[in-house]
C-alpha cells in the first residue's frame, strides 16, 4: 500500500520548500543587485575615464600610458598592460566587462576597449578600473544583508512553529473524526457527532455529508428489508392460487375446468409480476419528473376493487365507486393497483356490515368503510397492517400523502392526497 503523509508531514514539507525558495530568492536578488550595481558603476567610471583620457592626450600626445585618478589606468599599447591582465581577442568596443588578474594578487578589474582620436588619428585605448574600496564596501553590504537574512530566517522559524500549531488545531478534529469512524461497529448507522474542539466550516460540512451518506445507506437497507417483508406478504396469495390451481389440474380432464385453472394461473403470474415490479421500484431511486401522466377513471377503480370481493363473502356489505370524472395521475398502473388494492383489502377485511365507498375527487382518492375502525386494525390482522405500510411506502415514493382518520360514527377513511400538479382531466389552472 502506498504510504500517505500526514497533514503535519505535508505542512513541514511544503513550508520547507517555501522557506528554501524565499531564502534562495533573497540570495539571488542580493547577488544580482550587487553585480548590476558594480557593472553600472564600472561602466560610468570608464566612460568618464575615456573623456578624461581624450583631454590628456590632446595636451600630451606622446605618452602611451597614464593614470586617471582615483582608480583608473589608460594604455595606448596593449604590450604595456600589466602582465597578469589579458584582453580577449573578441573584446567588444565601448563596453565594460570584468576580468580577474591571473597573478598572486588575484585582483578584479573592469576593463574597456575604446577608440579615441589623437591629432586626427584613431587610436585604441585600453582602460583598467579597479576600486578596492568598492570591493570592501560590497563585502560589507553582503555581510549586512546576511544579518538581515538571519533575521528573516528567524522569522520563518517562528512562522513555521505558528503554522505547525495552527495546522495541528485544524487537523485534530479530522483525526478525531477518523478515529470515531474507525471505532464504530459495522452495523452502527447512527449519525456521528461533530468532534470536540475548534471545528471549521469544512469539518462541519464533512460531518453533515457523512451523516447524510449514512442516512442514505440506512434508507437503502430499510428498503431492502421492506422488500423482503413486503414480497413475502404480497406474493403469498398468488402463490397459494398457483399451488391450488396446479393441484386441481391433475384432478379433472374437463377442458372447461382446465381452462379455468389455466386462467387462474395466468392471473396469479401476472399479479406476481406486478407485485415484484412495484416492490423493486420501491428499493431504487427514480426521477419522478420522467414519469408520464396517465388517466385514472371509474372503470380502473372498479376492476381493482372487484379482485378483492372474495373478502366480502358471507358479509352484509355493499361497495361502490364514486368517480364523477377521470383525473390525471403520475403513477404506473401496477403501483397504483397495489396501493389502492391494499387499502380496499383492509376495508373489506375489517367491515362486517354496512358499506365500503371508493371515492375519487380532483385532489384525492378515499376509501371509506363502516368497519371496526383504526384501533381494531392496529391490533388485528398483522398481514393487513403490513399492506398499509406498503401503501404508505408507495405514496412516499411518488410524493403522495396517505393518512387515516376515524369516521364520526363507525369505521375509518383512508385518504390519498395527490400531488398539487395532478389535476382532473381537462382541468386548467
């Protein structure tokens, strides 16, 4: 595994690089400044010496070398130059350059080769400039800059200590957060508390993002558990139908009887497919904006209710549908069939006499019964209670709202509130 540096190590590394760059830049600027200043000083000195040399030669044309106070010497013959000084053959004209004598004194010179006119005759003049006082001053300036550099290094060290402590205070919450996460059990999906101490906005944002992620994982696990629970509940009936139809097929050779059992098998298979498709949709995220609207009418409500009329066998219960006009809804037919079917099954199962009304309005769908009411439902058949949980999950999935209320005299009413943008067919805003 690749070794990853800690925040403290990275701070030391980056700060060292920056400090080294600052010191290097300081030295480079100092050296460049001294060199440039020395070059400018020498060039101005030699240009001044050239003008003085022209005046001297106008008065004394027979001399071949002479001194120009305070630090310059002029030569008309290169052979008269000091033996330790040599002008390169490609020396440029009228440009000062630095040379170092090759003798024991190791003296630094600035030299320039130029042309002057003496009695209308062009002559080559060699100028040598050596200012040992300037060299001493240059060394003093350098030493003074070293002192300033020492102060700068001291300030860098102090800054480094401050940055290191600040880095530790900023990273300690992250370290504590990492340790808290490492120490959690694999099944612990509870929100994590912000670490103690000074927390930055980024740390709090990280904690919030982590908790949101944990919540999403928890919801996903709950959906998977719900799928297993719901599947066992919803598939029990069609499986029993299939088992019964299969066993009956071997008891008769009557074509009409066989066709009836085959139809029961087809209906049970189709019902199982609808259940599985809907339950799987509850376990995954979908973009609700991509679901197209469809029309819901009285006929569809009656067909869903008619499937469960076997629950009313032997009871004095009437059921009917009130749906003055179709409405537009954003829910697949299979999902709506399971949603409303569970509400109707619940109403049929807990109503011994009276009526069950399936009512549809522009903003809601209601199932009203004269049964035993909510309290009895809560302590009664657990299977039907699970059906209500499935209905609630489907409503939550498609941004509908399901609620129950006890009727004034008897029974209860389950109400599905539609989305605000779902309107009856033909209705305009």
